[in-house]
C-alpha cells in the first residue's frame, strides 16, 4: 500500500512513518519542516520520499496524492497558547490546510483519510472520562481548528464518499517530541529541564490532569484506523483511559531520572483545560485498539531518548 503522511517529519508523523516502512509499505512524506525535522527520518531516508511542502499548497498536495491509497493527515500547527496568540495562522494551517488535503485526496480517489484530531475539542465540559457522544465545546482556537477539520472530513465523506476517520489524540508524548519552543508539549519541556538541571515550569498549581498517551499507542491507532471498516465517518478517542496530574508526573520523573524535579509555579495558561481523560471504549470496539504502553513505561523510554539524543543546555 502507498501512504501519504502529512507532517511525516514531525513527532507523531515520523514515528508513524518508521512503522509503515517496517511493515513494508511505500511512504511519501509531505512536510514543510516548519516544526518537523529531516533528521527524524534519517533511519528511513532511503525508503521514503520527502516533499518539502506545506499543506497550505493545494497544487503540491495534488501531486503528493497521486497513486496514494491512504492519507494520514498529521501536519498541523500545534499548541493551545500559540493558537490564542495567533488564531489566523492556526486556522490557515489546521483548517484551510485540512480542506486542501481533503480536496486533493478526494480528487486522487484515495481510499481513506485518517486525521489527527484532538482531545481539545471537548473543552471544559466537567464530565470525565470524555466520550465521543458528548457535545464538542472547544475553548481555544486550536481546539476549534481541530473540530473544524474533523467536521470538514465528515462532510466530505457524506458529500463525496471520501472515507474519513478522526482520531482524537489525548496529549501524546514520547521520543522526538521537540522541546525547542515555549509551545512544546509539557513532557518534552519537563524532560529537557531535568536534563539541563533547570527548574520545570508549571502553569497553575500543577493539579491539572491529562491522559498522557505514549506515541507508540498513537502510531498503532493510526494504522488500525486505515483498515477498520466500521471506523469510516467516526471520531475516535485515542488515549489510555487514565490521567495524571502534573505534580504526580513530576514525582514520577524524579523517581525515573534520579534528579530533583522541583517546579517553579506560575499563573495558569489562557485557553487551558483543567482535566482531560479519554473513554477509549469506541477505539477498543471499532479499531481493536488497546494501549500497549503504559504511562510510566512511556516516561522511561522518553527519558532514555532525551539522554541519548538531546545535548544538555542546547535547549529548554
Ligand atoms: C492540547 C491537547 C492535546 C494536543 C495539544 C497540541 C487538551 C486537553 N489537550 O494539549 O491533545 O495534543 O494541545 O498542542 O486540550 N504546562 C506547564 N508547563 C509547561 C508547559 C505546559 O505547566 O512548561 C501545562 C499546561 O498549562 C497544561 C499542561 O501542562 O495545563 C499540558 O500542556 P501541553 O503539553 O501544552 O498540552 P495541552 O495544551 O494540554
């Protein structure tokens, strides 16, 4: 099978590309390297075609979709605070870009598009865990952009028969998550801080919680979502079903790394959700998904990766 992975040089993308190559598939990556890195694809560079273009370029997307069976659309502007600061840019990449991907996939007669949705679409609704039937009520431009992408895909399935699945990822973390920007995922920043002997920063009192999901689980879900017949047209939570507060996470990191993880506490972040936890019954039922990697195991792997790859004090 031939796969197009948008954002394939990024964090979740490159981990997914590795697995596709391992399974013997043909892979094309479309990535403008704005946050992705060519070095994430070093191990598979002879086996993968890398097109350095943005999802905002419809003509390039049309070329990239030629002969493709499945599109994994993972290219996006991540980060809630970045979207609060610059909603236009988030919309341009996440909404306009997704519309471009859908048009190109539809016209190239792609079998299915799998979309990187987000837990942020649920917003602040108090009920936990989050089930897909709950009303979406995003509280940030980022969450809204992910909901719009998801709904566009569902409309394309209805209007044009293009199969579409949205995987609502819950706070994915792991090797290759880049700590190089203030908008980076919290666990990459915590790992980099510990590596550099600096203090991790916590926005708020650290009692907010997340269903931190190891990237290996997300990769597995991506591949299952291409194949499952019943998944077409659905939004599906991809998490672990549990949640940890930032304070609990820091205590675990202290244990794993043997380094002090005393945080500096600051004011809470705008657009931030307090608690997040997935109900993964639908993923289990429809995809046969079962998170293989637990949180602690994932944290250990991630720390080992940081120790091996990240140069202390070049970042964070
Ligand atoms: C949100 C989505 C997530 C998505 C991500 C993309 C929710 C619940 N989750 O993640 O699915 O993948 O956007 O960007 O909406 N924090 C600190 N110190 C730091 C950095 C962050 O305390 O140095 C705090 C944040 O305020 C937040 C938590 O850690 O409370 C997680 O932040 P982050 O990793 O940025 O992800 P979300 O915004 O939760």
